[in-house]
C-alpha cells in the first residue's frame, strides 16, 4: 500500500497527524473529528511506508470496544500482518506483561483478576479482621481510597507515611486496611484493576532489565484518550517511551471528565512541557454535529480557562436550533421529553436521554413505560455481574487458581449443599489460626476435624470434583468444562427450584448465554485456555448494547455517554446545584470539569439537541426551588428556541438576566427568549475560540499564506477563520468567518490581517 493510498480521503490536518512519525506528537482531537481514523491510518503508514515492524508498535486505549475497532480497521488496511501488534486496553497490556513475569512479584502466572464484587468481598473480610466499624469505614469508602492510592502510584507503606504526616487516626486505620488488603490479594494470588497498572510500574522499577526488553520491543507507542490517563498510567507510558520518545498521544482536554477516578488533565496540558520537541496537531473539523449544535457547545466550553483551545468547525448544515424547555417541575420536564419522542417519526433507538445523576432516571423510566416506548438503561446490571453468571465464573476461577479464596468462599454453598454460615465461620477460623488458604483447609478436611457432619461430606465432595476438573482442564475446552460443572453440581435444577418460574427461566437463559459467549470466544482463539478466557471476562469494561437494546431509547448518565453519538439527544436537569453540582462550587477545577461534562453531552447529538430544566425539583427526598444552570446562560439566545408552553409573548430577546455572573439573578426570567436564527454559513462554521497568539503581519498579496482553514485576526472584526479564497493577484479576496462579527468578504491587499499561529 502506497503513502497516497493511506492518506487518501483524509483532510490536510489529518494527513499531518498521520505522516509525522518521528518524535513526540500531540494530536488534539476535537469531538467528532475522526480521531480513530487518524490513529488507524497512522499505524498503517508506520508499517507500510515507514517500514516499521508491526510488533514494534504498541497502541493502548481505555475500552475493549475501542481496541477491537482499532484492531479490525488496521487489519482491513494492511492485512493479517497486524496480528503481531499490541492494540489493547491499558489493563490488557499490563495483564499480558505480568503473566510473563508475575513470579518476580510473588504471584503465579495464573493469578486471578478481581473486579468490583471480589474487591468488596475481600475488603469486608479485611474490615472484619481489623474490627473496623462499617459505619465509620464503609466498604465503598475503603475501596475508593485504595483505588485512588493505586491510581496515584502510592504503595501501602507510602500511604501509611502520608497518613502519619497528617496525624489523622482514621487515616492510619485506613492505611492498616490497605496494607492487609494487599497482603490478602497476594495470599489469594489475585490482582485488582489498579494492581495491573501499579504492579507493572513496580516491575519496571525493580527489574530494569525487563523494562529494557520492552523498550527494545516497542519503538512506537500510541495512546488514545490521553486526557483520561491517571498518574500511574502516565508513569507507565513515559517510562516505556524512553529513550526513543516516539510517543503519539491523542486526546481532547475539553473532554476530560474522569478526575473522580484519578484522571489528570495536566497529563495532556503539560505534554509540551514533558516533551519540548513535540509537534502539536489540532483536529478541528467536526463530522458529527450540525453547525448550530457545535456553535452552542463551543460557547459553553469557551468558559473554561484551563484548556489548550481549539476552533472546532463543520461543513454540516445549520440544522435546527437547540430546543430549550423550562418546566414547572420534573414531571412536566418528563412529559415534554416523552411527548417529543412519542410523536417523532424517528425510531426509539435514535434517541438518548442524558442526566447528571442516576437518581434522575426513575421518572423517565416511568414516563416511557406509560407510553409503551421501549428503553434501556446503560449502567444497569451487566451480564457478567448477574448472580448466576458470577457463580459459574467463580467455579471456573477456583479450577484455574487454587489460591483464589474469595471465589472459593462464594461457591462453598452454591448450589445449596448444607454448608451453612456456622460451618463457613469454622472453616475461616481454622484458616486464620493455622495461617492457611481456603483450599489448603479443604485439603485437610479428611485428616483434621475442622468441620463435622453433613457439611464436612459436602465440602469433601466439592473438593473432589474440583480436583477432577483441574486434571481435565488441559483436555477440555473452557465451554466444555463449564458445561460439565453445570451438570455435575446440578446448577440448572437448583435455579429452577429456588426461583419463581419467570425468574428461573431468565436465569436459565443467562446460563445458556454464558456457554454461548465462551464458545464464541473460543472460535476466535488459536489455543483457547481457561486462564485466557477468565482474563478476557475480567477485563471486559464496555457497556455494550445488544441489537435489541440499541433499538430502544437509551438512558444514561453523561459520564457514560462519552464516545457515543445519537441523532437526537435530551440533556435534562440543567439547574444550578444539580448540573453543575453543588460540590463544584468549592473549587474552580471541579466547575471546569462540570462544564466539560456539559460539552461532552451536547456534542453527542448529531441532528437535534434538547436542553431542559425545572423551576422546582424533588431530588433525594427534598423539594427545592431551582435556578437555570449557568451553562444554559452561556449559550447565545440566537442559537436557542424556547419550547415550554408558558413562554410569554413578550419573552426577552436581549441579554439574559444574570449573564456574566454565570447564574441567573431572577430564576428563569429571560432564558432563551424568542430567539432569532443566527447566521451560520452552510459550508463552514468555526467558533473562533482558540487561544493562539497573533504572529507577524503578512504582507498584502501573499495569498498562499492565507489558505482555507487558516486562522487570522483583523484589527476591527477580531479573530476568524478563512472559509475560502476567491480571485487572484491584486484581486484576491478572502471569505472569512469572524467569531463575533459573522461572515465577511475582504480584499486581501487592504485587509491588514495577522496570521494566528
């Protein structure tokens, strides 16, 4: 494949991002600007034109969906040679490294990967051993503290030092819990998601020869969604990228919305400080949204100071104005949304409802149900979190890893086999007294009177079955082994016996679907092993929708909407204290993240965007008066159309009350009055919200210095962008869209323009 073939169809800026192969590169990819396409073409260019071996390229992203799409598209471009590339998530890449070197850290190559539920089970056990009050030390609090420490790259000893410095007795107990939790993880031969990254960095720090080997392998590293990286991910990537520094990061600082889980926006903002020789390419052409939606979103994000700055533009049509509905209460807001959906000619799957908090979904669920409109909530119970599925996965984990005590504890009495709470407590007490793992206790049941009676026989039978399954796993496919377990423990019969008919059928279908899922995975593997399957399941992190679910109205929090797009979007609950949330008033950086969240929600819409708020809202059991969100007030009136039925005929069209302070002074007065359509060019629109500094004045007549897409500044009209060039020589005219003064056709020789760098 030639260089021309690879860059064919890319716009000029995308081509720059593809062909700049040497040294550090920051690709600032605006919403809907085709970043995945750029990454795929860049990889193909490295291999086909640059002559780089596929195995010398490492590409990492955050979701399985993104990694799979990237792999498939690269394979389509350059063929099966792409198989030897590492295109995977951060966690998958680290798990792969650790499988090869786990013994150096005190783990076996078969280590289990603990997700949320297993983490919680282990933290409960840690709390019991330390006698921590569940009121003062809730399990979720301890889990979040431990996760945060690992995201920051802080070990138990380092956390204990931090706690000692602040002289806080509670933090010292948390430090004890963190230390015991990590010791228990090692005892169970298990790693959680935070460990996969944290332990990989620790491996590189303590074994420089291994780091050197991976540096020698990966000559080129690409990172997607760089704005979402945390401290330990930053250390991992920057460590691997030395000494060649062929690091390409792709991201959008305006879409950094995950600080609550450790993401550091400074990683992308400081990239040029970390790599002074870095090139920066801005992907600013949006292919997704209408010009009106984009203009409104750009006005909102312009309120942030801590950003790189981009001038997003689109060749799409103007489209409809942004709909604004100001309801009396949440019931009226819900009725508006449901009515719009029910009377539309669009299919339910074309709509999405975004809200700031999960608590807001209930009223929309009820409203859609009353109208018989099918919907799906993204973020509900995932398939692999369903009890019956987790039970069977626990069996498979115990077969794979005999040290996995958390999974063993889960299956001791599933299906019910007469092993009650008392018997389990006796087993745990024996294990603690003799410093044994759960499996070692089962092995001693015959020789020592740990447990007596029927429970003892049931556990011995379970032990014998597990021993046999372990012997057979080398000759059985994972699906065959799972089917054997289901049959030999009588799992299907137990589900029928212990559930009502409807629930039993649903759970039985989930069991059958698990077997189907394992078989589908096996068909894609050269050598399917149980360990590989369990790792695949543990690292699944996408809220994937089935074809049936995708045909329904989608309900989700805005955080979950990132990376998605819909024809028509409802962004609800835009009120002060809710969105932005009350906590964001405390720190400017939190308020900026709320604004980025609003920007993300708005830019998910392709064709229509509806925004709504209430004058009174009942939330968390309290009825409160509301004020319109400052984000609504930041959108020009000319881009909005009021749709609430109480809109008076003399609604204001001037400046919003409260504009400038960010909060309306008189509740909803004057918000989004009888707006006039803003003049947005059909062929091109740019917001002019960049932070570029003026360069030197370019002499009149040098038309080549002002190509289409060039950013300029005029002494009177201010900043703008060249939408087109007409004529030649002395008659050269520039068609310029100015941020604040609209579109103008200027004779170049008299324009006195400054080119923005």
